[in-house]
């Protein structure tokens, strides 16, 4: 009778050891994977120092490093302050985890403002934001990016008021900066050149 009990004890020990090993591997491999479609669309990759403001990201950030810029003039942004309006609407599932350094892929809007590069809808898992375009009097066009629920509500209200609108659903994401991300960024930069 001792032999079957010994086999059971050894099997239980090996099973628990295997589970422990898998847990340790999972803890160590919590690697961040960058969204390639988002970085293909981006015109500027920065590492920004983001401050926390009552549980949300402060939209005024300081640029610590420019990793890549389509426009050579953007290389001079290091140590400068940028205002990224939609940064304060990034929840935890979109990468914001409190104050610290973040890798932020940006696009430059026609008015010169910087915005977080969206993940193209086809590559996105879920829409977090919506860019709403409103066509009003005298062919005036207003474009605004909002969290998706606010964008849907605004679109419905504007259409009820008689305005023509279009809504582009997008996902935006930022990435907590780790030096291990540099290799992924260098791969993306090499693919762009």
C-alpha cells in the first residue's frame, strides 16, 4: 500500500511544482507588445513623463526622448512640454497606470496639435474613442475626438438637431515605458525607413 501512496505524493509534488514554474514564467513574461498598426500610422514616437491628476493622466507632458520623428523638426521636442488632449481620457485598459514614463505614438493634426495615433479600426479589438465630424452651416467642418460613449451620444444629439455627422471609431493606447521596449521600437523604425 505504501508504493501507491508514494506515487501519489510524487505526482502531486510534480504537479504543484509544474504549476509554480508556470506561475513564475507568467510573472516574468508580462512583456508589453506594441501595436504595429498604431505605430505605422504614427508620425512621432516619444517617451513622455506623464503626471497624475486626480487619477487621470495630465494632458500636459514633458518629452524625455524622441525615438523617431517623420518631421526632423520634431527631434527638438526633447525637454519641451506638449499638450495631448485625449491623454486624460486613457483608462487603465488603454495603458495608463499612473504617473511615470510612457511611450506615446503621436500624429500631428492640421492645426499643429499632437494627438495619440489611433489603432486602425480593422486592427482594433474594441473602440475606446470616436472621432466625430460635424458638417454645419457654410460647409464648416468640426472634428473632435471623444471617449466612444460620449461620441455616440453627441452624434445622436447632433443628428436629431439636423446636422450631418460621421463617426470614426478608434482605439488609442499608450505604453508604460520599459527599456525592453526599445528593441521593438527600433524594429518598427527600421521597417518605416
